[in-house]
C-alpha cells in the first residue's frame, strides 16, 4: 500500500495512519511525501519517497493553505512571517 501525503513536518499524520493501515491488513506500507521539512521531527519519520526537502518555513500554494488562504497559488512559496503574525492578533 502507498500512503501519499503533501508535507511531512511533525510526522503526526504518518505516525497515526501507518499503524491503522497495518491493522487493517496492509502487508507493507510505503510512504510518499511531496515535501519534507528540515526539522528533527520530520527526519525521525521514515518516508520511502520524498519529492523535495525544504527549509523549516511555512509554505503555501498548490493545495497547501494558511487559515484557508493561498491554497490556489500555482506554486509552492514561503509565507512571510508578517502574514502569520498579523492574523494571530
């Protein structure tokens, strides 16, 4: 079975889903991610296929969003920190 995920940053999705797939009878589970962040939590989780290694920054576009914004951008780009700070207040 192949598990495909958009981004590997904390490892939470892979850590939760792989055991469930194994419990449901998958003999083997391979993990494929488009993006893997350069952070310790992402490096601890095994991914069989990685499209791109990226810095530990918030990225949006091409389906990835921030607070339901920027999902439809035609590229994956780094979100400026000013944007995340201004929406937290």
